[in-house]
């Protein structure tokens, strides 16, 4: 077997990667250019023919290897960037598909959630909140992944957030519900409703006159707007949810108290007393 054939076989056996292939191509090109152009420059130095061959050989090998390495780095950078971009798009597509599936499932169950569960969802649509584990209305949406744990606070509380795919839907539903609930309250603004609002006005706090049970029932029948809280045998507080407090104040041009305590002894079975 000739020496040139042996050399070729050795070169082929070393081509174990694209990087090596690029380098050999680059070295070959620069060896050709070196012998053709660089050798003429080396002639000017007046060194011997044998030394000239060695110098030209080293220059060609060095330049070829260096440029080949730089070419491979450039190719590898472009390829890696393209690969990452492709993987990112694929991941984003999967996330969008999963988000759509989650939203579609959530829309089906949202209508069946009670007021307190919806309230938690609405509050979380604005920001992350610290919520007690045993809070009513938390379990179902948490188990379904609609509410997600962010951090543990202590042995009874965690910080939670709403699934990002649900935020827009919950916010829009909340706006529609507020309009609907305000419509139910004011479309038929009866004397009992007027009496309840009058009772809750800040200027009427401390009054001790009798109250019509029908006026108090307005608050119980519109629990999305009015809250009956801390109720015991003596009495209870009536508070207004936001944004209803501010919306009613603006609509009727009144100043409502944040909370009003009602003694049960004041409530009688007659209408429109307040």
C-alpha cells in the first residue's frame, strides 16, 4: 500500500465528528492557498528550500486549523440558537394547548361554584394572596390546579395564585357579574331596598329606631353585595363587598359606612320603617 493511500486512510479514520471534518476542509483550503501565495512571501526571507517547506506547512496548518475552528463555532452557535428557538416554540405550543384545555374545563365548572369560591378566584385574579388551608371554597379549585400554591407561610396558611390561563376569564366574568348584580339591585329599587341603603348611610349610624324585617331581608337576598357577618343572638354586622360599596355611593350620591351593627331587638315584622 502506497504512503499517500495510508495517509488518506489515517485522515478518514480521524473524521469522527463534524468539527473534525470542518477543520480538515479548512486546513486543505489554506494549505493550497499557502503553497500558492504564502510561499512567495517566504521566498523573500531567503531561507533554504527545506526550511521554507516547513514554515509554509506550519502556516497553512495553523491558519487552516484556526479558521476551521472558528467556522465550526459559528456554525455550532447558529445551529444551537435555531434548535433552542425550535424547542421554545414547541414548548410554547404545548403550554398553549394545556392552557386552553385547562380554561375549557374551568369554564364548565365555574358556573357551578358558589359565591365564596368565586370570591376567592376573583381576589386571586388581582394578586397573590395568603389564605388559610381550611378556608371554605378553597379545596376544589386547588385540587383541580386552578389555584396554585406559591409558598408556605406557616402550619395553617399558604400563599396562592390563580392559574395564569384563567386570570382574564375570571376578571371578565367578575365585571359581568358586578353589572348583573347591580342591575338586580336597582332595576326594581323598592322601598325596602331604599330603607336598607338609608340604614347603611354613615350619617344614620347610632340610630335606634325599629327596622322592617323585609328591609333586612334585602341584604340576605343579595349576598353577593351585602355581607351578614359575626351574627349571634344579639345582632350582626352588615358590610358591603367591593366594588359595590363604591358603586352604590357613586350612583346614589351617598356616603355608606364600611360596616353597620344591627341589634336584632330593633327588627320587627313591618315594612318600610327605616
